[in-house]
C-alpha cells in the first residue's frame, strides 16, 4: 500500500482522488447498463435498488444512476413497492423545502415521467403560501426553492401542466387572491428565466383557435413601451376579444359558453399579468379613448365581467373615479380635488355588488398606481391615508409593497424630491405598523423598501 501511495503521489495523485474517480466510473457504468441493458436487472431488483438509494438522492456521484433508474421506473406497471419509492422521493423533497430541494436534473426527469410527483410539489408550495399571508417576493422565493420555475422554464410540458394544475385549483377554491398571485408569478418567472430567445414561443398554453389573435397581442406586449402605446395595445386586445367572443356566441349562445370565453381570457390576463399591471399606470397618461379598454382589462382580471348584471354601473363608477384621479394628477396642488376624492372614495367603499371584495381591491390598486405615477402622489397619499381607518391603511400599504415587487420599480431613476416623498411615506407607514399591533408582518417589507431608497 505504501508503494502504491508513493507511485500515486509521484504522479500528482492521491489515493482518495483515485478512489472517487473509480467510484464515479463504476456508477456511470452502472447507469449505462440500467438504461441500455434491460436484462441487467429485472424490475423488482431495480425497485429494491432505488429504495436503498433514497439516502443518496442528493449525492452528485449518484446523479447518473438516479436519472437512469427514474427512466426505467417510469415504464413499470404500478405496484405498492414502486409507489413506496416515489413517496419516499417526494418526502425527501418536502423535507428539504423551503430551504432547498432535490437536484434540478433529477426533478426534471421525475416530473416528466411521474405526474403525481409534480402534483405533490405544486400542492406543497400552495400549502406553504396558504399558511399565512405572503408577499410576492416570498412567493417567488418559494417557487424558486421548489425548482418549479427552473424546470418549467426549460420544459414546456411542465410549464403547461403546472399552469393547468394551478388553474384547476383556482376554480375549485373560488379564486383566492394568493393563489392568483402564485399563478401569475409562476408564469412570469418561468417565462423570464428562459435561457434563449425561443422561450416565449415554447412556453405556451393551448387555447381555442379563435383565441390566437388575442394571445398574439399579449405575447408581443412590451411593458417598457410608452403609456400611450400601451393604451393602444390594450384597445386592440379588447377589440380582438370582442370579435372572438362574438364568433363563439354565434355557434353557442348559452351563458355558460360566454362564461367559458371569459374564463379563457381571464387566464390570459394572469399568464401575461405584465399587461394588466401596465394598464394601471396607463390610466393617468393614455389618450381618453383608450381609458375604457384599460379599465375593461382591469375589471376582467378581477373577474368582474360584462355578463354580470351590475357590470355597466360598476364600469361607470370606476370611470368617474379614474377621471377624478387624472384631474388631481394634472393639478396636484388642488386641495379641493383631494377633498372631493375623499368623499368619492368613501362612497365607492359602500358600493354594493356581488364582487365587492374584488372591486375594493381594484380601486385600492388604482389609487396606489396613482401614488407612483404622480410626482406628488405620495404627498397626497400621506394626507389621504391619515384620514383612513386601520383596515384601509393596511390594505393600501400592502398594495404599495406589492406594486413595488410586481413591477420592479426602479426608484433610483426618480428625482431627489420624489424619492424623499416616498421615503417619508414609508417611514410614516413603518411608524403606523409599530403602533398598531397585528401589522408587524408588514414591517419587514417596509424596512426592506426603505433601505432601497437612496436620497443622497
């Protein structure tokens, strides 16, 4: 042994390195035999081997063996022993989450060959975000830690499957906002994580043929375009949707059929939520003729559709509300307009429609958009919020945080005065959260935002 070690050292090698290389070679050879030689081991032996290798799931040396095993296991008839192996793999993934996960390559192979394992991971993330209120940055971190977005960005089939799973869960649970947010973030992060220019065309959801023109407008949408351009694009989306809906109604006039068309369109507004978020900013800058399409897409995204009995009056109230904000945006020094707005706001909160919660969330979202789009928005915001009860302050503050995280606001591009107003607004919000028990979950996010605002 001493002679062997002396020879190895003379060649610049160590016994440990040689041993590791030999193990790697043996395991690669074993993986090759598992894949290419069906007679190398029968199904039962491979299942037993997989069960014994569960502790080595995260070991780099065993990566090739596990990939080969998963390929072979996927072709075996279902039985208790095989289900046990899959259950143990999923348990291991659950144990690692949310701090880490199994290797991406292994998960990709697992999910492409075993749908229940993918479903298990999706439900694991959904349960986590349902435990308590989660801001978008927390949800995105959970999606990344689960490796769902990493795999989905490279595997269109995984992207489509997770999309449909989440959509199905939304329908079953009556569209809770946290799950809508998760679905939107999954789509956005997966599409923006692609490593090539074809990602956008590859990650696609199959929709009815008459939706092709609608979807193409969403796909080509550029959130960095000017507000006036975005307003024109949204108007074209509305026009294309109306044509699509009318074509569908000709062949099937039932209300159920119309609702199905709205559902299909709604799923597009979630998948391409950037367009919806840009429409909020557009409200204060777009041409007047494009204001209605921008409000329309916001209402559709909130599932307040034209098939509902109170849609017309809802749209009218929202239009009046937006016109008032546009007036204040163009003349921010007008205290009279702000007082008028406060009275109008209180009336809106009392507006009684079936979708009251969604409507109230939307008017808060538009108000926060105004804060960010108007040079003096946060000064007026401070005056307005000071008059509001804690429940409304909480709702507005949450929307401010979500707006920053959803749109990736670059505060560094603002003027010094505007940054100073925003910083004061955040400091007041932090003080409010400290003096009102029950709102501490907001503090961490506000402090993080405040640290990003440099007024020097």
